[in-house]
């Protein structure tokens, strides 16, 4: 076979090529390292270096890079610790400011409590001033009232008005709200009763006049249940009209009987005009010697929080019957002691007693026997 045989490279040429490749690799690595570290230096390496020299340069470059990375991490850690320390100092400063603010606000809170207590005392005194100081004195009759608000301010009201001809107007009511709102509505309705008492020709007419003034002055959902009664001592009659209120309890200690006198009619504020007037029904009661009528609000018929199984009008009726049998004087106090011996009322409670003297007034012992019928309570 005829051909040419390539000549083998000399050892010197091979060593030169290896040195060149090694130097190129080292130069690339060092340049990359210097670029990462963003430093400037001068590279002056011989072209002819051995394998151990190349490895030494690589190790030195890697060690320098690791040192720089460790130093960079230390700087970042110190920066994070410095920031944490600054946050801690800021929090301590904020806590000190809050403590100082609370300490400064403490006297203001105490002043607010004192102001609130003062306002509550004034409110109670104003509401008490709206109620009669004492019941009227009517020859041949016993009139008394008991008012028990369950809170600072109550939504119940009662009032008496004595006319020149000797008649007495008795009004009683219960506002749907409680607290300050109930007290404001109570004062409004009571004022309307007083303003219209002299011009009304009867209890139904009085309720109609009050409703016209009240229905247009309050919003929807606010209503008042009320009773109005004219007591005529000359004729010994009581004329009654009601606006959504409970019936009146009638007791006679001579005959030992009791009954419920209904007072039908829409509550104040629910309807107006002819619809309200047409819902009212006046009832006339002839008062015999020994008759006693008890007006009350729903707080008295609901009892106290401690009464669970024996509550309502039955308990009130039984307590009132026993109380009037012992005598008219102090009867309302005995009813209160019976109803609220264990706990205070859970709602505003008002009792008004109108009784005609002439009965035995305590000669009988025991309670008036009663039985429930479809129309009320009879003997």
C-alpha cells in the first residue's frame, strides 16, 4: 500500500499545547472569579506551567471566593441583627408611649365615670319629678301608687289629675322601649296627657287626643300601652278606656269576689285618626263599698327572674287579693313583698290602687276565691 505516513508530533510541541490549554483555562476561571467579586488585579502567569501549578491556582481562586462569600454573609447577618435591634428599640419606645398615654387617660376615665353617675342621678331626679309626689286625697276613697323601675331610667308612667268638680283622672302607661329612650318617650306621652286633660270630654277622647300628638312625633315601631280612668266620687263611678293595655283587676272585699275589667283599644302610636278612635271602648264601673281596682303594667304581671313556674297575672291577682283583704293601707307594699321577695323585677313595674272605703278592710282572712272563665275571673 502506497501512501504517506503522518509524522508524529515532537514531545516539545505536545507540552506546548498542554501549557497553552492550561493557561487558557486558568485565565478564564480567574477572569470569571474576578468579575464576580468585582475586583481588579493584574494577571501575569507564565505560559509553561505544570499541572500542580494549575491546580494550585484553581484552589487559591476558589478559596478566595469562599472567603469573600463568607464575609458577604457576615455583613448581611450583621445588617439583619442591626435591623432587629432597631425594631426592638422602636417597640420599647412605642410601649413607653402607650403606658404614658394610658396613665394620662386614667384620670379622664375616672372623670367620665363620675360624670356618667352624675348624669344618671340627674336623670333619675328629673324622671322622679315628672311623677306625682303623692297620691291625691279623695274623701271616701283610698288612692295609692307604687313605681319600681328595673334600671336607672324606666319606661312606665302614672299620673293623677284632680279637677275642680272633685273628679280625679288616673293615667298609667308602659313604653315599648327601655332606658333613656323609654324615659324620653314616657315624658313626651305624660306631657300630652297633661296638656289634653282639661279639654277632653272622657277617657276615650283623651286617649285619642294623646295618640294624635304622639303618632306623628315618633318613628315606626315605637308604641305605648296606656289606661285612662275618671273617678267620680259624687256618683261613685269609674269610667275607663284603654289603649292596648292589660285589663284592670277588680276586687270586692265584702262580697269576696274578683274580676277582670277589659280595656280594649289599639296601643298609642300604632294607628291614627278614625281607626284609633273606633278601636276604643269606654267602660263604666259602679263602685260599691269595699271595691278596689288595681291598675298595673306588664312588669308586675311578669314577676321577677326567680319566679319560673308561678308567674303572670295569676300570681299578681292572688297577691293583690290577699293584700286588699288585710286592708287598703299598705296593700301595694304587701303586693311588692309577695312578688319580689326573692329577686328584683325584671321589667319596670307600676301599680296603682283605687279603692272605695266601706268594706270590712281586713276583717276577712284568706284570699278571694277566683275561677277563670272565657270572659275573665268571677267568683
